[in-house]
């Protein structure tokens, strides 16, 4: 089997709530997503998607996905999409870094492998380890009292895990965390995600001020060293995200005892092949994971569901249903949230069929 064509489509994903805001004044109102189609000489097509969280979250941006694909696609024509490790080495030889541009190609080839073998991707990733996965809801950064009010709204939608977007000034963030902690009910989980937004002295103030609460602290500062310093001065459970970019970063953090949970984003690490490696390393080390991505629509959500559902529930801290945040449906048969949980399709591959009317004409085609 050989890859015969690679196409990319640009899709705008407006938000139902109008705006998503996080640390340092960053916000997005319409996400710019890239959907990738990988066609083979066997008549089997695979699908992937990459959608950076704006341009100031990670070293990634939407137009960079498409620029990276233009570099990578010619090197993959004629390659066997089923040979995923070989394919990833081929991409690394063609373009150093830029994991977020490689991710949709890797995911599309997992989709092809599932279709060729007649198995869901979660089976190929290790098998169905749980019947469904618990989801978290991100609470966009607004005034503290309004964020606490949003907890009840999202609870009514079935969510039991809530990720507060903090990373503003220390005083307002302390208020956000305290008010939302007061709104929690038994069995619910609260995460305060600063998205690198605190300096070390702000992080020190916040973790000291909320040390009596049942709350996780996520990615307080930009660098690994800053986060590790905050981890060592706080008794609260700790999550790392932005600085866990590859296997090397993960093994260093495991050796340092730098976190209790990691946030494993598929496109951040280059696709399902690398995400599976990191997932399995976390399983061996006893570290749970939030399994998700930077953002996206139905295809990203499907990939998340397969990786999360093939992860034992004790280690799948939570996952994300990004397709419930937006107003555009790329694939009507994608996984949907039901009572705060989600299931991957049991169809071969990712189990999604994109609507070509939504995709429109390709913005890139390499044959």
C-alpha cells in the first residue's frame, strides 16, 4: 500500500460562547483548524486534524500547520501509511521539529491502519481499557464570581471535572480558585490552570494562599525549572502541560518527581505514535494523564477518544470533547458527550466521515 495524495482543508471553528480566554490576556473567538486527507492506492483514505490554540500558547500557529504540510507531504508520497514508525522517521528527516504539523499526517495513517485491519484505533493502541472516558470542562477566564457561576452550568451538562483558566494577577486568581472551590460538590475535581501565566513570586503567593483547598495546580510558569520550584514549595497535587513536549522532557520530569499528572496533547507531541509512547511510559511510571489536544473539531475529538479509551481509567485523569465547544460540525458521526463522558466509535479506524461540504476545496494538494 502506498500514499498517493495528501490534501489539506482549512475550517473555521467559531465558539458557541463567543470567546475562549486564558492567561496573559490571550483569547480566541474563531479557531483555525486544518483537516488532512491521506489517500492511498488501495482506495482507503485516512483523516487527521491539527488546530493550535491561537499563536501564543505553544510554538505553533494555524498557518504553520499548512506550511509544514507543504514541506512534509512530498516526502510521504509513495510511503506505506501502515508503517507508522518508518513514516515518523521519514517526516523527521524531511522537517526537524514542528510536531504539530506532523500530527495530522500521523493520525490519518492510524486511521488508515485501522481501516485496513478492520479495527478501531483504540484496539490498535492497546485495546478498550474502559467503556467510556470522563471529560473535563475548561472555564474561560473572566471575572471570579462569573467563573464560579459557570460551574453550575457545566455541571448541568454532566461535567464533574473543571479546569479554571487562571494565570492573571495573583489576587484575582486566588479569588477565582477560592470561589470555584466553594462551588464544588463531593466527587468533583478542580484544576487551576495558569497556562504559564505566573511569575515565580505570583505562583508562590497563589499556592500558599490556596494550600488549604482541594485543587490541582497546573503549569504555573513558562519554564520547567520555575514549575519545579513551585512544585517543591506546595503540598497541592501538580500538573505539567506546556513543558512536557516529548519523551525526553517526560523522562526528566518523572526522574525529578515534578508532577502528579501530565496533560498529554496529541498534536503537541506529533501525533498518536508519539502520544502512545508517552502514554505507555506514564503507565509504567504510575502517572495519570489528561488526554487531549491543543484544540480542534470532530476529528481531533475522535483521536482523543481512542487514545483515552485505550488507557486504564485509573490513569485517564480526564479527556476533552472539543467538538462540543464549537458551532461547526466537521464529521457528524464523531464521538459526542453524554452525561459528561465520551465513547470512541467501534468502527474501523477513527470511525469518522467528514462532510466534504464543510471542508470545501483543498488549500493544499500534493500527488
